[in-house]
C-alpha cells in the first residue's frame, strides 16, 4: 500500500488544477498499474506526520485504514542507514591523517586512528536502536558521531 499526501498548496501548481487532477497525475505517473494506494487529506497528513515524527521515517509509514503509523522495524532500518551515512563521512575524514601517520612512521597515531576507525565501523552492529516510538528512535544517535 502506497500512501499519497499530495502537495495541495504547492505554489508551482497551476491555479486551475483540481485536487482530483493532481491525484490522477500522481498515480498515473508514479505507480505501475494495479498498485494499491490511499490518498490522505492535508489535515490527516499533517496530524499523522506529526505523530510519525515528520518525514524522516516516510519509508516506514503504514496505513491501518484509520491513521498512518510507523512500522518500527522499517524505521530502525531507515535510521541505521542515516547513521551509516554520517559514519562513512567520518571514516573518510580519517583517511588523510592515516596516510600522514604512515608517511611519518608515527605508529602511535596509526594505532589511535585505527582504533577510531574500528569504533566507527562497529556502530551498526553495536548501537542499540530498540525503542517503542518514532520520537524515541529519532532521538537515538551514537555518542561522538555528529548529527546529520
């Protein structure tokens, strides 16, 4: 099931465009024939998105027929991918200092950088993402890793 929250108030939208025409274009252009979808109103969308902690976990949204909810298993996967992205950037920042330490023969610095890199590599396996709500999950972030 795909959840569609059209940008009803998009400034680039033609003035004579109806909501039905907008939705028809969205569905026709974005999804294969036979795809199940639900269109939610702007009011529902705003209320549900707030409850789901914004669009961060959009790929984990599920429709129970009454409201949009976050599938926490999917949300954890999305969150660890966000963490990996930042972690990978931090790993890349250590490459030049590592090369300088190798060139200088500085084994103490090499050991320090090696330990830091291993600590960063271990984050996806060791960081506990166990939470009950999207809000709690959104707040979980590895210590020492800069926030996105």
